[in-house]
């Protein structure tokens, strides 16, 4: 009898411990509830016909075969999200023709966690990523903040040599792009401790979304109508803060951003 | 409130840097546009018909199209059409293109003010000067110009105050002026996200600077109050 009681007590304690761990969340207190839209890839864009594309793409493949990019991804997102195919010999045909140069990299400073401005200067995964590539190619880098919708014009006007984080939807015939280095999809995220475990759990609840992602949200009008309300935020930082404070029950976010906050 | 006080030094530093760019653009435009406007005014009043027609056509185009379009065309056209970026890369290239666009645009507006001022001086005064044996340049500098300056100060003040605010248009070609700096705190700059209060401070910078410009131009107007 005593032994049974002890075993039951042990079980109960284990259950409480497990529940507490789940509520605290080993993933930063957030959980992906459901996928919301298809995949979109991030590319590096170049001027049409610029050989820079060959060098950078090959360098990406070489670095993908080592642990450099992987370590960077794990540091920013908590997991390896690098989508580049590894090829340790990819640079072999190009080494003789790679010139020493300074490349001007256009970045969007409103693209946390890929690129943003901190007290220390330009930061983000993209900043680290391109610095690693240019370091491998022995190139100097100069960053310049641009509006992402002007990436094509900035490239073709010769103001920048490289535009980071160009998504599939922004790729045009007037630019060359590297293979995708990150892939992302839109996901619905809820607090880890909440009872929302699937999309239907958000019925009648409040969903947070950034102003920039409003179009994505309305791709599924039926889902929007099932929600209680939608609250807009100007940035992802505010979005996840609102989720943490309980101002919203769930948020719509890109999986890359979600991975950064869930890290 | 504590959070705002904590963020204040970071915001003020960024706004100061942005405002320095705004001031640079303002003064460079002023220095370039004020004399260039006079040249354009003479061109449009020239008796050599082709020159005056051409000058008036240019003024009409520049005044009739938005400054924002002029900025975009001046900055992007050489690189996209000639395949050669004449402005140079980085912040200095964008500043140079902005300065050229602003100088040319404001010179055209100033030229119309100058023209109005010059033509408002009665022809009889020039004739009187000629009768007194003065040369044309003497008549211009000693009779006409003094009256022109007095008359153009109020409309010029108006344009100069507009120029202070118009400098913000340079952000269309990614020149990082003060509004760019203020708005970036809405989107996570320097670890500060969703903060709208830096925009109010941005407005205060403009308000204070415009206040100083207004007072200075008001004093100038009073000093020129000699022909009553």
C-alpha cells in the first residue's frame, strides 16, 4: 500500500514537472500551431550578367560544406535553416578570375532578424552571412540601407552590387539571383502554455500580424472571418511582445522570424 | 516613462546624425540655389529670344513636376540608362544627387521670385538713371537691386521655410536624413521597436529650426525697411 502511494506520488510529481517544463517552453515560450502559406525562398540578387553572382553562389556552396554557415544559422535561429547545396569544390573554376574588390551590399534595415541596425552597427543573420562569404573571397564589404522594393533599381543603377534577402515574389527578369540560402513559410504561432494547439483553436481569438503581412493573412479570408479580431503591429518585435504579454492569442509570422523568437 | 528616458540618448544620437544630414542639404541647397536662381532669372528676362524661351521652358518643367520625381530621375537615370553611376556609391553619392536636384529645383522657384522683384521696379527709375548718365550695371546694382532685395525677402522666406521641410524628400533615394532616423525606431532600429515618440521629437527639430530661420529672416526684413 505504502509502495503504491509512493509510486503514485512519484508519478504525480513527474507529471507536474513535465507540465511546468512544457509551460515554460524549451522553445522560448512559443509554439508553431499550423502552416499558413506555401514556401518562399530568400536569394541574393545581382545586376543582370554580373559575374559576382558566380563567385558568391560558388562561395555559398563551399561554405555550406563546412560548419560556418550552419553554426551561424543555429546561433540566430536555433536550428540549421541553410538551404544551400554543399559543394566543397564549387570555387575551383573561379579562383583564377576572382578580383580583389569592395562590394556594396544593400540591406533592408527593417528586416529583423535578417538585417537591422543596433548600437553596434548593422546586425542580423544576413549581415553575418554575407560577411562570411566576402571574407572567404577576400573582399571588403560596405553596407548600405535600401528600401527593398527598390532593390532592382539600386542594382541596375550601380548604387549597390548585391541586394540581400530578395524573396521569390520580388525577383524580376532584370536581376540575377543566387540559389536560395534560406526558405521560409508563413506560420501561425501561439504561446507555449496556451491551450491553442491547432488552427481551429484560434477561432474567435485575437490574432496579431504585422502591417507588412496583412496581404498574406487575407489570402485565407475564411480563416480571417473565423477570428475574433486582428491586431496590427508595425514590426515583428512588437508582434511577439504582444503575444508574450497575452495581448493577442496567436500571431502570423514568417517561419524564420518565428524560429528567431522561439530560439 | 522610464523606458523613454532610457531610450532617449540612443534616439537623440540617431536624430542628431539625421539632422546633420538635413542641415547639410539645406545649406548646400541655399548656397547653390540663391545665385543660380539669379542667373536663371536673367536668362528668362533675356532679350535673346531662344535663351529666354529655353529658360522659361526649363523653369516650367521643373516647377510643374514633383521634386520627388526629379530626385528619382537625377539619381537613377545615369546608372540605369548610361550604365555608369556618376554620383558615386554610398551616402556621399546620394547626397550629391540630392543636392543637385534641390539646387536646380529651388533655383527655378527663386528665379521666378527674382524676376517678379526685378520687374516690379518701375521702368521710369531705370530711365531716370540713364538720364543721369549711369551705366546699365550701375543702374542695376545701385537702383534696382536694393529695391529688389527688399521686395523679395518675404516670398524668399516662404520658400526657404518650405526648403527646410522639403529636405525630407531626399529619403526617397535612401538618404538617411532625420525622418529616416525617426521612423526607423518604429521598426526595430538600435533595439527600439514600435516607438512613435521619436517622430514627435523629429517634428520638434524641424519646428525649432524653422523658428530660428523665421526669426532671422524677420530681422533681415526689418533691416531692409529703409525704403518706406
